[in-house]
C-alpha cells in the first residue's frame, strides 16, 4: 500500500491545484513502482497535528480520487469522517482506512451503507492531538487485541461482513517506543482475530529513535520494519518506498516458495 498525502503546500500560492497535481503525479509514480493499492489522505494524523474540516478534506482528496479512477489501481481513503467516507466511496474508493476504527458518530453506518468496500480498523489510544503525552498500558498486546476484537464486533453488528475487514495495531498511535517494539515482536498474536493484518511503520519515529536518522533518511529502517511485519504475519504494509519494499519482500517470498516446493517434493516422493 503506497502512501499519498494531499496536504496543501503553505509555501506555494497554487493552493489546492498545486497539491492536487503533486499528489496525482506522486500516485502515478507509485503505480509505476508496482503499488497494489494507494492510500490517499487529506488530514495529517501525526502526533500533535491539527484537524481539518470535512469540507477542506473533501477539497483535497476527491479531485485526486477522481483523477486516479481510470488508472484501475485500488484506492483507499485515509479518513475518520463519515462525510468523507461517503463521498470517497461514491468517487470509487474501495477501502476506508480509519485510524479511529469507525468510532466517529455515523462512521459505522457510512461504511455499512455500501456493501463492498473494505475497512481498515486501526488501534489508537487517545487522539492525534494528545496521544503521545503519556501512553499507558498494563499489557499492550492484550489491550490492542481486545480493542480490535471489540471493533470487529461493532462493525459486524452494524452489518459490515467480517470478510470486508482489515486490522492494524497502529504503530506510533498512543504508544511509547517500548510499546511499539513489543507490538512488532508479538504481531502474530493478532492473527487469531481471523482478519488480515495491515502494518504501517514506514519512516516512523520508532525507527529514527533507534538509528538517529531524520524522517527523510529512514529507508533502510523502513524496509527492515516492513519485512519484519510481514514475517510476523502482516498481509498489507503501508509504505512510502514502494520499489525498495517490494524488492525486499521478493527475497522473503523466494525463500517461502522454496520451502513450499521442498514440502511438495517430499510429499510426492513419499507417494
Ligand atoms: C497509519 C495510518 C498506520 C494505518 C498513518 C504516518 C502517520 N493508517 N495512517 N496505519 N499511519 N492504517 O504515516 O506516519 O500505521 S499517518
């Protein structure tokens, strides 16, 4: 899953037109690089970031969704607002990626109204404005597991079939460095929930905290983290660097395939 941020550049007076064109060009690059799905977001959810109105978010993301409709690439919309979900689905989005796990009033209904879009339910403690102030857990893995289980139940009770759901532990969303690495190490615990796992680690501060690299120089860390997440069971990785991630994962897949062939060969030898 390639990341497309549509946030107006405050230094350019081109306003929405400029950021729309930039986002579309970036999306086309990620398609060339072989992204399987693009995640388009018009509101930053980084720690301490400010919220924007639904109108502003729509002005940012809808033109990008519309411009990419004829590329045929599956499009995900990164939003927590029901109004944005509905308009994005109408504009062709096939996945709602909600860091708030459909907890906003009206969000469950907005998704239940369409009977095909996928939904990513992500764990977050607190809100982006305050979440990194003092995150606390007794047992991070258990609590993330329980939260996701409850959100799966809420979604299915609202009429969203379980096979439309994806879950995400929400790396960096109300978690200390220790919490984040414990979650990564125990990611496989979430597989029992019976829903595909998505992981977003790309360029996050938990990576820079280890190597000391600034956000624009965390590609090696991001590749390592994506690979580890997949080894631990993630089915989708949300990344900025599509080519590098795909090449790293190709090596993992080659190893997995050889193991599968060995098993096949020994089974047919016995027959
Ligand atoms: C995530 C996300 C993530 C999902 C962001 C950033 C912060 N959506 N949106 N999972 N992170 N599902 O990319 O640094 O981890 S925004």
